[in-house]
């Protein structure tokens, strides 16, 4: 079995970081609009959790190695009748 590449190991960290950045933006906007830090923290937490769930669901919908319709496999070029 091969070791996962660095990109594959860091992928979850990238997704969590993206969710955190979106949540920080929503929290900052809420803080600037309402001047209420408690409400801002609530919006930050809710946005972070919702973003994580949405990103996880989108990642489940993607099949990374699925062959596209009409795509020719590299080994099919040499053996067209198999």
C-alpha cells in the first residue's frame, strides 16, 4: 500500500481552514453591524458548523477517480477489444 501524498494528507486541514475563514468573515461582519460580541460569537460558531457540514456533504458527492462518460482509459488504447 502506498503512503498518501502530502496534498492528500493536508486536504482535510484545507477544508477546515476554509470553513474557519468563512466563519470569521461572518462573525466580523456581525460584530461590525451589531456591536454585540456574544451575537458575533454565536454567528461565528453556527457558520463554522454549517460550513463544515456543507463541505463534508459536497466532498461525499465527489468521486475522485470515477471515469467520465465517453472518456477513454489509457490501457484501452492498446487493447480496444477487452
